[in-house]
C-alpha cells in the first residue's frame, strides 16, 4: 500500500488548555468549628495569614519585559464532611474579614466540588490516574488500591499470620521506597464506606484540590472546574458552583505553582497529599502544554509535581 500515513491515536486527541497564573495562593480552609467562632474567628485567621500571603506574592519575580506576575488567591470551604450555615451568610463574612487584613479572595471553592464538579466525577478521575508505587520484590498479595482504599509509599509490615512462611522470620518493619537512610513510611486511607457509599478522605480531596489549582486535570480532554461568576449568592451550598470567581479582575484560578497558608493541624494531611500526588499519572499532553507555555514565558518549573507545591503552617 502507498500513500497511507499512520499516526498514534494520542496525537489525534484534542486536549483543552487552561489559563495559568504564575502562583495560586490559598488563604485557608473553613470548617464548621472555625465558623462557630463567628466573624472574630475569621478576622484572627486572616491577620495570621496576611503576612505570609503577602510575602509569597512578593517572592514572584517580575516577568521578562517588565510584565507583572499573575497571582490569584483562593479559599476552600468544607461543605462535604459537615454542612453549616449558607453561602449567602458565609461568603460576605469571609470577604469582609479578609479585606480588613488587606487580602482579596479571588476564588472560593467548595470541598464537595473535589468529588463532583460540573457533573464530572473528579475524585474518580484522580483515582483512575493512580499508579501505585511498586514495592521491590512484591508478590502481588496486596489487593489494589481501588479495592482497599489504602495507598502507601513502600512496603507494609508483612502479616505473619496470613503468610505462614514469614512467621519464622518474626516481625519485619515497613520500608519506604527510595528512603533516604531511614524510612518515613506513610499509609493513607483514600476512602471508607458510609451507608454503603464511598466517603472520600480529607487527604484525597486535598490532593484533588491541588491538581485543580495546578490546572492538570482533564475529563475526556476537556477542562474541569471552570470558575463561575454568580450574580446572586444562593442560600444552598449545592446551588453554588464548585469554584466561584468573587473578584472579576482576578488572574487565572489555576497556576504553575501553588502556595498554601494552613494551620499546623494540616501538616499530617499534607504529608498524605504529597504521598498521593507522588503516585498520580498526569496526561502527557497536558504536561507538554504546561512545559511549552513555561518555556514561552522563560520560566523554570520543577519536573516533579510535588515540587511545585509550597506551604506555610502556622499556629492555631
């Protein structure tokens, strides 16, 4: 046969691009217990956050040609593990408390939007992208993550009761893959069951949240969680889009890098987040889009996903 050209199917896929800022700054999370403290609790939170957020913004260098860096801010509200008040009451309080400390909340997101957003099952999309870290010498006895709901960064301690041949060796410790001298073994629960339905864990939803902020998620090639502007704030969380743009002049929601100012109680959660993200496979076309744009902006970006995520943990 002549005159016939063959191309890989992947080259024919259409994958949407997402606008990117240089930095996404997360100004915090709001849970029911914080809201119970009222507006004064929110004021105290933003007073603690402001110096770190402002320092992070200043750290982004002016772009080539004298262009100003693109920086956006975001705030996450928990409407997944507990429902409290209404967006019509919560959002104006948050915006006002932030403004008192010189901060502007560009985007507000709902934690349940990390499960399903715009009818896209984001949690399932990320679960399907998990490529668990293989354990050297593994014999396949461990069920897959999709069955157990647990993900780790190495080899768990063998169950000597279930494996009689191991009983003679006695107890063996867990071992981290690629440990630096000593292991730091992490075993993360991704979901459990509540009334027969999956209830995704806080670390897993926080991992989805980071991927959304980095603009790395696609569903059938299409961008997910496009921020919406609303004319009137509804009185029901379910009627609020997953991501709402509060500042019409804000830079893009997603960014090349993320920075989060969080209470110290989130330290363990974010360790789990980094363990999860270390085992997520990102669409190579999406990665190529990001690095092509990065080079066009004369930027340098770490190849490892977790190295694009920075934090400050502050006292409560």
